[in-house]
C-alpha cells in the first residue's frame, strides 16, 4: 500500500518554487514518488495553523521507506536548500495516510 501526504504551503516566490519542482521531480520519480493533486488556493476558510496557505497538494510514495529515503537524500536536500527554502515561508503537513 502506498503512503500519501496532504501538504499546505505559503509560497512567497512562485518562479523560484517552480524551479524547485522542476529540479526535484526527476529525483522524486526515482523513489516512486508522484504528485496526484496540486492546487493554488486563493482563500482559506478554516485552518488549524496561523500560517497563510496559498498552495495545497498531495505527494505519494510506494511506501514509507521510499518517502523517508527521498526526503533524506543529499541531492534532494541540496535542491531544497537552493530553491525551496527561499521560496516557501511556511509548510503544514495536514495529513499522512495510506492510499
């Protein structure tokens, strides 16, 4: 059974965030990862966090081990540092569940 996360972000630099996605997606695929849904959000009606949210997506992996290996991969961490950290002001993991 695969594992999926529902993630909310506040993106401050759309162009830089797109560079992050472009750089990390080929590596994501090597770990069996995929984005199933991806939304740009214009209004949040209710949230359990005070951070603004303007992007919501799901990201899935074949299993939890693959997910953990991907997020700890040195190449991924370098991509994250270069693009993600300068384009996203907050991250909220809404849920992690089996799919």
